[in-house]
């Protein structure tokens, strides 16, 4: 092991032990890179390599122009459980919040229309939202809806649960759902909303939802911070 690798390993071990001991718990963030470089008598390059390794482990995360923070516990996500975001957070003793970025009617791309079982170039609703757990943005999501089932929904309060809104206003309940989950890199739009560097690792979930009559009603494209989510499935 080279001298640089030895230094990186030592920094990672020291910071990991301090995080586990709650050393930075009050502020919730690490000291500045300059302070840490001086503390470990090392260069910024070596320090950033160490911080990058801890970030890859999910122990810390970086926000653009704000610095490094201690990662909170991951939210448990069971795709088989028919629970919406706010209910899922509440069940785990966490606080959820949803911010509406925008909502509009657009011409659907070929792939979106195909997913929604619509003819090419059909009008669809696009709702973009940012979702928080305990004040931290963890999920950027784009919802694409078939307007036939939800006329004028884009003028509603879209910070609430769409699951609840579907039923209370339109009498629509979810039926079958298809999930596709892959690791990816955050596109610019998602990374900007989540305040992380473009290309940061993420879990990308595509969800196609049907109603109780087995009609495709919407398609969700979810970009989760990779350090915010733990898939938890139990099959009986």
C-alpha cells in the first residue's frame, strides 16, 4: 500500500469512528475541507479521495456549495407495499415533505406514450416534484398521467399524496404495478433539484401503475439519492 493510500485509509477510519461516536451529530456536518486538511496534515486531493470513499459507503454526502454532511438513516422502501411516500415516512417515525416544481400538459414522447398505452404524440400531464425526508431532499420524481382519468388535476394542490388525490377526487384506486429498478447517474435536472453534483450515483425506479380495472393510469420516474434508500422486501 502506497503512502497516499495509507493516509486515505487512516483518514477514513478516523472519520468513520468519529461519525459512529456522534462526534459531529450536533452540527450534522463535517468541518470544512480546509480545516480537515489541516487536521490530518494532508493535501486537499488526498482528503477528497477519503471523503469520496466515505460518500461511496453512504456515511456522508455533499451538497453543492454547502459542504459535507452526515448521512441520516436510510428510509426503508418496500415496493410490494401499497403505501404512499408520506405514509411510508410516518410509519418509520420520519417527517416527509413534498415540493411541487411544476405541472403542465405536454406532448408525450414515443416511449412515454408507449408506457401509458397511448397513441404517439398524445397529450399527457407531467408533474415534477421534489420530496424530502426530515428536511433533506432525497427524491426527484416525474409523474406522467393519462389526462383521461384525471381531468384538470394539474390545477390541484399537488404537494399532497397523489394516491389520496386520485381516490378522493376521481375515485381511482391503484391495482397492479410494475417496477423497474436500476443504478444510474443523476441527470442534470435531478441533480440540480437535489443540490448534488451532476452524475452523482442514484437509484432510478420506473413505476407503471394500473387501476382496479387494469388500465394504465400513470408512470413515475423516480431518482433517489443512493444513500437515502434501502430496498426492504419480505415475501411470504
